[in-house]
C-alpha cells in the first residue's frame, strides 16, 4: 500500500505549540481572543490563521504572519516536539512489510526535515513533501492528485492519513482513501471526521 501522512498532529505532537504561538502573536498585536479561539484556528493552519488575523485587524501581511509564527516555533521543532504515541513502531512495521510511506504537510522544510531527522524516522519515508513543493495548499484537490502522480500511483491507490477534517475531506474529494487520526486539538471534530473518512483511529496502534 501507499501511505501519505500529514505531519503536525498526525506524526508529531505539535498542535499545542501551534496554539500557544498563535495566542502569543494575537496578544502581542492586541487582537481579541474569543473563548473558542483554539477551536477556530486548529483547522485553519498557518495560512488560514494569518488570514483570520488580518480580518481581526492585524497590521501584517499573511506571509509576515506565517514567518513570525514559524520563527517562534522553530526551536520547538528542532529540539522538543515529540512523535505521537505508537508512531515510530507502526511506521517501522509498515516499512518492514513493504509499504510506501510518504509525508505531505503544510509545514515548511526547515522545520519539517529537521524534526523528522532528530526523531530518527526520516529514513522511513520515500518522500517528505511540504505544500511549498507543490505551490498548493491541502485545501486543493489537485495537490493530492499531483502527489499520487509523483508516486506513479492512481489516486485511488493512495491512503491519506491526517488529523484535520478539511484535509481528510479534500483528499476524499480527490479520490484517495482517507484515515482520520485523533488529536486532542481536533477532538471537537471527531464525529465529523468519522463521517468523512473511510476509517477513524484514536491511536497509530490501530493503523
């Protein structure tokens, strides 16, 4: 089988860092923080949160916002962010059984590559892709079709694994099989994820 994994919230436990960073930027710029702020921004990712911040009145271009967020997060990716439970063992087992393992994430290479190398799992992947490699976002069906094409596979032969409802839904629209993964940051969307995905797992041990 050919697997394509998300990174943040799927392979690594990075979503708490994401939330903390966004709160910091909003507070530094005196922007309102609604009670459900984390729930609002979790499905948006970096670019979507930047656009949300602009609507709230931040005096910053989206690119500047994303750069600032990643500047704050870089140390954590390079030194502290851990793999999620059972990820290492399951990836090793899938690789040993001859499956193709790949990564597709919105995170840029300068945090993505260093983090996977530090955690000792980079060598398990045939491809480690950032959205920047495709000049697309995971909200576009074309990115999944292009990834399948690069892998020499029909889109229907690829299994996409993500904790984000929007990405799972779009991958399904593109024609991929999709597995939703539980993450505390997206817990409120679990039932919707179950409805959208072919399977939903609470732990990598269930893959």
